[in-house]
C-alpha cells in the first residue's frame, strides 16, 4: 500500500514537472540596437535574452530569430509596404511550425522614428508612431493565432546624437513622447485581445541614461562624441532586461 502511494506520488510530481515546462519561439523585431552586437566579439541583445530565459525554471527550450534591421523605423515595418515585415513573417512561419512552442514577437522600435531627419518617415509624430505600431501588432496577432507580443520601451540616447541622421534633443523628447502612447496601446489590447499583448522592458531607458559612459559606445558625430548604441557589455545588459520582461509572462 505504501509502495503504491509512493509510486502514485512520484507519477503526480513527474507529471507536474513535465507539464509545467514551457517551450518558446521568439521573433525579435527592431532596429540596429536589436540587430547589433555592440562590438566584433559580442552577441546581439536577443541572444543574451534567450540565454537568460534558458536558465529560468519552467522554461525547457527557446528557439528564436533576430530580424532587427539597422536604421529601420515603424514605417519600414508596416505590413502594406512589404519592405521589412516579410522578414518577421518568414521567421515566424518557420517557428510557428513548432506547435509545442509558444510563439512570441519581441518588438523594440522608435529610436529612428524620433530622429529630426534621415531615417525613412522621420520624424514620426507620437500619434503616427502609435498608429504604425498598432498596425504592425494587429497584423501579427491576426496572422498567428495564439501568438503573443511583447513591446519594450525604446532606450535613451544622448541629446547631441547626430551621425548621418539628425536626432539631438528634439529627437530624444519625441522618443520619450512615444512611451505613453505605447503604454496606452498595450492597455487597449488588454481589453480587445486579452492575454496576448504585454508591456516588456521599461527600465533600460533610465538605467542607460545614468550609466551610458560605461555601457554605450562613444561615436564621433557632427556635434561631437555622442551615445546611441550599447557596447558589448551594454548589449548583454539590455538583453537581460528583455529576457526578464519576457520571463514574467504567464504562458
């Protein structure tokens, strides 16, 4: 009798462990900050995010694709343009075949939208940014039933940022105006698409603003040395922020 009870208890515990394990498939959408390695020997933020997630209890496996593209704006990612959106769907089509995995889109866009001039469509108003993001997110949700979307806040850059594109203080102010729009959009999705759209990282902006000398690359620009892109160490920090945000979601 005792042996039978022990065996049943073992089966229950084994089943609980087995069914509590989550498998994830993540498509990372973004610009150069998502795409870039921060240096010749580094890995991009998605790799660090995935490595963090793989170390968490309850997550058995993580497959992913990084489709970040340097210089891109929400305008470039709009489905109707056919410019970059197919990169996301091509990656998702492949990962969607893993039926035992939860498909997630991790999105971080806005830096290039905020520029005064240079990137496609810039400057994008806060209203235009929200509309573009909503168009992108809604298309992904419709195209991939059961998928989830995690939207990270954009990160800080210095007010003298001016490479081939012109950002400056005006750009940073516009970038910060996007954040309430993102939060409002996510709140709307909680009502219309419950359990599918989530707020991602919100902490990296403030952290990098304070620690940019350590975690950002100094770059020579038209108004002196500016800070726009994380270095190898900063990329790892950013990836961990994304991984933590994704890991908080209940799958």
